[in-house]
C-alpha cells in the first residue's frame, strides 16, 4: 500500500505555513526515516497520513484512499501513528486494556485480537506488566506501551514520532528490534528521529525536511553523506560518516560494518 503525497501545503489556524509543497511517494514495505531541525514540519507531515490533519491544498493517498474522503477512525485501519509524547496517546487504567483497545476498535475477531495483543506485548517486553497502570511506570515504559498499542492494530503502515528520544541504550535496542520485526513482516515503517546513528543503523531511505520542504530524499548513504546540505536543517551526519570522510575514505559509510570493511 503506497503513500502518495502531491503538492501538500498546510497552514495552521495561526497563519503559520508549516508545509510548503511536499511531493513524496513512499512505497509499500519501505523503511523511511524523516529527519530535520525542530519545527521543520515532520510531525505536521505525518499527522496528515492518518487524517489527524487535512491538507490546506494538495492531496495524500493511502493506497487508493484519499485522506480527506475518510474518517480518522477508518484511516486507522491502514495507518498506525505512535505519538511523539505517549502521554498524549495513553488513556487506559492498565496496560492490557490500552493495548487491546486498538485492535478491538478495528473489529477483529476475538482470537485474532488476543494473538495480536500477545505479540505486541512480547515484542515490547511488556508481558509481565499487563495489569499495571501506565502512569505507575516510567516514561520510558510508557513509550513502549504507546508502541505496543499501535503495533497491536496490525496496520500495513506504522509511523513512529521520535521513538528513541529520552530512551536508554537498552530501550533503543528494543525499539530497533520492533522495527526489524515490522520490516520482516513487510510493513511500511516511517520514523521521525533526531537520533542520526539510529537512523543510519535502521533505515534504508532518509528524507530530510527543512522549513516545510523536502531538502533531501534518497538512500541513507547518499543523504547522510551530504554534510553541507544537511547543515541547513541542523542535522549532523553520523559520527562514523564524518570520521570516514576525515580519513579520506572514498565511499560514504554510515554503519559500523561498512566502516570496518572500508578501512581494511
Ligand atoms: N498546533 C499548532 N498550531 C500552530 N502552529 C503549530 C502547531 N503545531 C506545530 N506548529 C508549528 O508548525 C511548524 C512545524 O511544526 P512540527 O511540529 O511539524 O515540527 P517538527 O519538525 O515535528 O519539530 P520537532 O522536531 O520539534 O518535533 C513549527 O513552526 C511549529 O511551531
Ligand atoms: Mg515533531
């Protein structure tokens, strides 16, 4: 199921134009990272994918559905969106209720709901916390609950808005594992991130936004190699990439294995 964005512009009621003509196609099964400075328009862009925001002009198609013609509830069967701040998303008294809400709401059969919920809980390592109130857990775990409740909906497209912000290394690895699992299942994963190493290690394609426009879009290695252009949106290439450049490596390297191969 492709995402097709054509000439998307969006102006907030305050008069601020946050998106200034975005053209982007994301193909079924792609793993895309969206990067860019604070206020570049990343969250505004992805909130259009599940209909939370409607374009001021231009169009977005999710498969053959134009988002303006479908309700947010209907679009939720195709696009799962994990909020930037889990406290904006969570509302249940215990973890199990929270994670069960989405798939139940989509009207799946009981057995399927149970299977999806168990899988989401086990992927996020929440299985032993099902009875706990999300607000008795740390913000780190609340982020995992937010992830689990969206994964449990089994949508073909999953969006994560800054999943690794404020997370320790163990949790970042957990999140990378969730993304790898979704990739294996053939899902489209779109992740907004400021964590450029995480971006380099986990995503094939990178879109850099700047001031409501697409600044760069392409394979991670090509985009992350463009230090000067990225500086316009205050993104530093991964440390390995910069080190590789300083060492005079001919190819742009973004991952540890590539780096080691290149210096051999
Ligand atoms: N509800 C709103 N009302 C008015 N302006 C808004 C609203 N939400 C965001 N903006 C403005 O729109 C622009 C884009 O914001 P957006 O949240 O999409 O950026 P972002 O790239 O996600 O930034 P960050 O990395 O800080 O999350 C910013 O100038 C922001 O101040
Ligand atoms: Mg944002």
